[in-house]
C-alpha cells in the first residue's frame, strides 16, 4: 500500500528560525548549480506516495539532453519564466548525480513549494511516486537554509532504491542489498530498532528507507566536493561511515541482481549417514536449497544456523528456504533415513 511520510512545516520553520540566530554565514557553491549549505537544524521532510498526474499544460520542458548526452525528463512549472537554460541546468544536475540506467525512467516535476504541496500534501517539501518513477520537488530553495538541490538529491535516492532489487524486501523501504546488509537493516528491524516504511515521528527518524536516501545525498555531496548539508532527517545512529558510502555507490553503479548458485554431489550409506556443508552468506536475503537423492535412497536435508539450530528441513526434491538476517554462514546437512546412494545438493545464496 502507498506510504506517506510528512513532517510539520511549522516545526521545520521553528527549527530554522532558532538556527538562524546562531548560524554562520551561508555558503553557496556552484556544482553545477547553486547548492546552498547552512549550519543549523534544517530537515528534508518528504513523502513517498502515489500522486495524481499533474496537468502537463501547467508545465514546460520535457525530455532534455544533458551536457553528457544523456536524456532526462524534466518539467518546470509555468510559475517560473520559460527559460531553456533552467531545464538544461536541472538535466545537468541529475546527470551529475551518481546513477545508473534508472535515470532514463525518471520524470521530474519542479515547481514552487506551494504547488509541490498540492501534489505531495500540505506538510511535505517534496515527494516521490514509485508507481510512476516520478519526483515532485521545489525548483527553487524552499527556505534560506535548505536548497532545492539537497531535496532533489534525497528524492532521487528513493528513485534509485525503487529500481534496485533487495529480495525478499522492497529496497525503497529497506535500502539496497549491500548497503542494507552492512547497516544490519534486517536484524535491527527485527529487534525493533529500525522501522521500515515508518510514516510518523519518532519512528520516521529510524526509517532505513529514509536513511538510504540521506546516505545517497551525502555520497553525492562528497563526490562533488561540496560541504555536507546537516544530517537531520534521520537518527545520527544511521549516519554513514566510509564503508557504507562505498557499498551504496556499488549498489548504484553495479546493482545486485541474482543469487549465487552452488552444486555439490556426494553419497550416503550406513557408514557415512550424513554430510554437513558450511555455506558463506555474505549478504542478507533468501537462502534456498534443494536436494535430490538417488532412486531407492531416502534422505532429508536441513538448513542449520552456524550454531546448529534447525531453521528449515525437507525431503528429496523439496525446495526449502530461510531468511538470512545477519548470519554470515549457514550449514546444510543431508542425512540418510533409509537406503544408500548418491545425492545432488543445490544451494542458492543472496
């Protein structure tokens, strides 16, 4: 079902006002467009939801060729003066972000904040519609201490996640495969520390989907060599270290796509009634195995934890599985019930 995340603009305004009294002078950089950075406690509240299609007659722009030759679909509100340089600047900004082929599926609508809120909700600064790969964001800085580029980069992080596979979880809620594994999103969610898909405060600050989008923002700021916008959207406990940033970049440029298959063959008899294999599981996800015994032999197969606890079991020809959630190794044991002969064991690890 659609999920909506919004934070009170009044609360944001109060935070910004409090910060402005003591904030150091604003820094502005151009890479490729003005990217405003401010000290203080500004936030990037957003929403991830299904949005009604806007009237294209109220926008100008469309497919725009960026300076590197890539095409980006950017629509700009009629509330802004029509200027091809504006859509060009935004197309170049999108291509400057670390990205993959998912950029070609993006549609971006840039408009004044009041119009953004007509699509996204009265308490949101921006939103992303995963059903249409569409983001809605302000085309100018929504406040003195919050740049449009910071908001857009965060929203594009959601777009990246939407176009990545992290089975059995939705990457838009849990983050991408390698990053989520490193951040222990599965285990921390099971323990109640993280809250995938959280829609309201305070759980929103422990939403790994939002942490992924913020980490993506930080990655791009460092890649561009500009100061980081303050980490205020989610908990400081989710602030990325260098390894988290590197794994997220790998998930963007070389996405995880398939499981690792391995096949083993051996035999069981009265003399050798069982065989146990240790399997590496470097990534969280679904671990699956299937064993086929020689005709006349009755064998069983079990997936065990590293300590030997039984997680799943079945007979010959049965596909059994378990969720890898923080375990970096599992064991698979094939046991003889009756008869003797060879077997073929196939495992599939994330």
